[in-house]
C-alpha cells in the first residue's frame, strides 16, 4: 500500500519533502506532479526502481528515461553539451521540455538508450519538484505517468493512488495538473528535432528551419502549396491560390488554448484587412495627386493590392480547418461541435484543393469578395 502526501505545490512543507526524499533514497518509486502532468520518479542509482517504472509504463529499454535537474550547473556531468546546445537549453529552461542528449560515461547503461547511448534531461518550472531535487542533492530519474494503452497522462493524485497503490511507494498530491506531457526535443543532431509535441512551445526549435525568420524566399516555399497547386488551379481555370510554409504555433502553450486560439487565428486575416485598407489609402492618394508619371501606376498597383488582400482574407476565413476561419470556428463553437470540426483538419487541404479546381470555391467566395471590395471602394471614394 502506497503512502499519500498532500504537499503544497507552491510552498512545499519541508517535513514532507524530507520524508519523500528518504523514500526515494531507500529505493522507492514515487508519483509526483510537475509543470506538465504527473510523473514517476526514483533514485539515480537504483536499477530495480527503474525497472519498476518501466513495468508500470509498459515500456522497454528503448524508451528514454529522463534525468530531472533543478538547474543546468550539473548537466555536464551526465550529458555531452556543446555551446549551441547549451544556449538552447539556457533559453528554454526551466519549462515543460525534455531534451535528448548524448550521455556521458557517468550514466549507467540501464538508463541510456541501448543503441544511441542517449538520455533525456529536464529542468521543470515547479516549486514542489525543485524542493525535492534540492533536498535530494542529485538528479531524479523520471518518466511521464502514462499507463499502458492510454494516450493521456494522469493528472489527479486520487486517481493515481487508486490505480497504482500497490505499484508505487508514494503518491504526492500537489493538486491537479495538465494532461499534456513535456515536449521532447532531440538535440543530438545538427538541428533540433521535435519528437513529441507536448505542453512546451515547439516554435523556438522550428523557426530557424521552417518559420518566417528568414529573408530568403526559397526557405518559405512549400512544394505543394507554392508550386503544384497554383499551377494546377491556373491550368484548370479556377481561382489561383496557394500557400507558403506556415508559422508554427503550439496552441497548447496558450493560457486558454481553445479561447485564445481565436486571437492567433484572426491575426492573418486582420493583417490582410489592414493591408487592403492601406492600399485603399494609397489608391485615394493616387487619385488626388496632380497629373504625374507615377499617379496611374500607383493607382493600378493599389487596386491589385486591395484585391489580393481581400481574396486572401475571405479565403482564410472559410470555416474549414486548418484555415484561420476553421480555427476561429473551433474556438467559438461548444466543445462537442468544436471537436467534430477539429477532426476535419487532416482532410481540410484535400477538400480545399477539390473546391479550388472546381467552380465551387468561386461561387462561395464571389459574394463576400465583391461586398468587401465595394465597401473599401466606397470608404475611400474610389
């Protein structure tokens, strides 16, 4: 029968922390809360306790175990870290990340991946865990508490006690946590590679590879969206459109993912509306200019700018995931209906391509595009 400690997650009681650490040093396996979800933990040098964690999880030795640190000062003893890797770690810790690194010889073989000789490392942002680590005086071996045949991590201490009361030695109740595990980033290669998308925002590790932080247009080209689809729609005589590589957004990193995704999704259409209005102002300026060489080219360019941005805005606001309008709809709909619509996302682009190469998309977009163009023309007296 496991023990059960209710520990304040913000101001942990020192007496209970000492008792928990004593159990760890005696070879115990604990279930404890973190800044992502609940996890299983044991002493660094206890092979039997590690085997128990793997048995509870239903995983083999190819599943990475994680070393949990209270800071980066001891990291070099256990993992090989170059300057670039250290900068990434420093910029993104503490937080809900697990980083895969090459292990040093100080790491026992039973903790390393058997073929890659790697280990997971983590620095949580959770006072209760940091108190445990400071009292322990060394890293804690850990693994996310996801039971076999389950997809989500456990996040309620009472449920954990009911499920594991004969398999762990201690359950620490630090209140309910999230359901998402950490984001896992492999740093052993030349570039960071996300291998599990969880609570931690993956954007800092993708922006240099596929985001917009580059003036080189080639890096933004999507083979399907930027090349194949525009050529196909042009050949078929439909509306010419496409897309570049998207800006990576981890909605789970938002404070209120479902509600706040509305504002993220509206950013693109709002930018198109702003640019359409800006082009409208330039068109008005061209009309009021005295006769000059630049007036007519400026006016024609402004008309094209208005039309392009209006078309992009209306297209993006279609309530079809993964378009921005689909994100807005998922944010506004009740959970049941939002869940049904969100499941369309893997097929959304195929639906959009079908609509684009047929007359249907033009029929859908014609009225709102015409109405918005008329509104802008009226606003600026064009």
